[in-house]
């Protein structure tokens, strides 16, 4: 299997620490965070409104 250059520096998804991921997202610039949220299609999850 060929690994693309963009994904070669990503950690193994099985080894990702949730706390590390949360810290990474919190430290993102707002513009990047909004891009990520929209790509993940989480709707209003980022604002705390999950529609429950």
C-alpha cells in the first residue's frame, strides 16, 4: 500500500489520545477550527448546542 505524503506524518488512529486531540483543536486558529467542524459535519456541536 502506498502512503501519500500528506498522511505520512499522521499518527496511527488506534493510538490517538483524546486529550491530545482536544488540546490540538482548542489551540487551532478559529478559522481552521471552523473548517474542521464543517468538514466533520457536526452542526452546532462546537457551540454546545447538540439538539437534545
